């Protein structure tokens, strides 16, 4: 249909967009913005407002309660003690493994094998670890039977069990991202350096590593956010009331054991603030890492 000006609705829309210098392709971003508002911004604002409405007392009482109770605020350090090592291990391991996989002919097959844990999920991984690494599992049975150890080694229901689970569950994501970063690098750079006499270590140090560092910083952030939200592994393989009482367990207990939604929202807000702070520090420092790595090759 056309209006009094003889233009169709599509033509009038095109003219309106042209008058206001709006790119029609940019409108495709609107669904993503709508999803962001509905799935992130609104829940965040709702949780923030709820955290400022404690059951009794003043507006910030929940935050005061959290940071005045060691049983609560110590969960931040417990979670960081798990998230940081697991993230660093995964990021560091992903680089040499991705470099090796990139050189194999059957890259797809090897990649599929390495990302199998993604299909299992944290619960199945925890169940497998309970069966294989438990006191009666095949691992302890093997080391005791071979005389390597006189007694079973405790690898579950402690810090080590949760850390191993986080590494196993988180490595596929980190590996896939690192492999994609490496695949996007121009191979002619390495060939040129090799032609000039640079060995494998020199090529990695002066070419690959400087190019990878900014990408690895992003990889670190994404992995850290995943590790910091640990819950199933801390419950099934750790000590939920002791050494592995992470902050997500504190939030769960406030919400579903104490039925204190404002306090649970407060803990969730603190979780988000800690994650955002770490991400901001890492992303803000990646340019320094890049300059330092490139500058180290001078002279």
C-alpha cells in the first residue's frame, strides 16, 4: 500500500532512515539489544534493588552483614583460590596443545576427542571422578597394587578434587578458543622467520606469543568467569561446609535454605562485582602485556 505521497511503506522507511543517517543493517542489532535488556539488564537491576531491601535494617545492611562475617566473605578468597589456578592451568596448557593439534592432519578428530568433556557436563564429570579417583577407584587401586603408595591418595572431597574437575570441565572451551586464535594467524609470518633462521622457540617467543597475548587475555577472562561460578564440583567433589565453600554455595544457602532472597541477591551482586573487577584488570592490562612482549625482542 502507498500513502498520499505515492510511496510504499518500505520506501518511506528507507527515506526516514536516510534522513536520520541510520544504517538499515544496524537495525539487525535491535533483537540482540532486546535480549540483553530482558536477559541481563532487567535481572541485574532487579537483583540490585532487591539486595538493597534487607528483611530488617537499613538499605546497605546486607552488604555490611556479608563483609563483617568471615564465614561469608571468606568465600570470595576460597573461590579465587580455585578459579585462578584452574584458569591459569587451562590457558597455559591450551597453547602447546593447540600448536600440536594445528600441525596434525587429523585435526578435526583430535579436536573432537579433546572437547568430549563439553558433552558430559560438570555432574557427569564429578560422578566419573568419584568412581575413578575415589578410595576404591581404579587409580588408587593401581597405585596401591603396584606398591607406589601404601594407602589410597585422597583426590576427592577436598580442594584437589574440585580443582581437577574445573580443569577437566573448563579445558575444552579454552582449547577451542586458543585453537581458533592460532588458526587465524597468518602462517607466512612463521615461514618468513624460519627462512631468516629463527628456530621454533624464537618463532614462538617473538611472533606467536605477542600476537596471542591479547587473545589469551580474553580467553583468560571468559574462563575465569566460568570457573568463578563453580557450584556442582564444589558440592559433589569438595567440602561444601569447609575448604571448598565457594561464594555460589553461600548464595544458594541464602536463597533456598534461609529463604532470604535479598541476601542471596546481595551475594550475587558481590560475585558479579568481583568478576567484573578481575575482567577489567586483565583486559586493561593486555595492551601492557602486548607492548612488553614485543619490546622484549628488541636488541
